[in-house]
């Protein structure tokens, strides 16, 4: 392959990998529910994907291809663990979880995108409540009540209303996407 085509392939890999790496890690973690072990498998999958990228057809579904590669790597990992006499899930269980994850990952991705859009439609005050209650600094509703000097029952009602509005907004967005 000439240097120009090889450079394009590298750029294609980086672009696709960047777009799907967190989704792929989540997929692997659903099959290997130990963070350290999932990270090891994820690194192995990353190397295999890079080495086999020449076999990938640009324009096809990179996510499905990479998930299939990851599934095989998890099965290999499982076989190694069995040979070390450590118990692990059977190949059938791994296949079933992998199939379900791939099947629902697109729906989950659409729901996450719809939720992000719906969050932007909230008032600034409601977005702040959501961020304080469920964001990175996640606090209890009681401590949020103390922090904001608002009655606890008022916050419960506000958060309930916000969750209901977000749920309905996401459902409308998904329904509209399916129609359109």
C-alpha cells in the first residue's frame, strides 16, 4: 500500500476508534465485570483492531465489527482464565450478553443523545438541580436541600417533575426519530 493510502487508513481508524471506544469499553465491561480485567481485555482488543483494520471495509458498521472482535477476545480471555482454574462465565452466557448489548446499544445511544438534547431544553434552574443532584459531585436530595436552603419536600417534587419531563421528552424524541 502506498504511503498516502496507508495514511488515510490510519486516519480512518483513529476517527472510527475515537467515535466508538467508550461504547466498546462498556461492551467489554458488560462481559468482564472487573475493571482491571476489562481494561486488560480492552487493551488487547485495541491492538487486535489496529492490526486487523486492513480487513475492515470502510463504510460498513465499525461498531458491530469491533464488538465481534471484542467478543472473540473475551472468549479467549475466558479460556485462559479457565485454564488457570478460575471460574468464569460460559461461552453461551458471553454470547448471549454480547448479542443483547449489540442489539440494544444503538437504542441506548439514541436515548443518550435525546436526553442530552432534552436537558438543554430545561430551564437553567432545573438544569442546575439536575447537575447538582446527579452530576459528578452527586449529592443526596437531603444534602441538596440543606445546601440550597429549600424544603426537602419541595426538592423531591421538583426533581420528580424534572425526571418526568425528561422521560416524556426522550420518549417523544425517540418516537419522532422512528417516524422520521
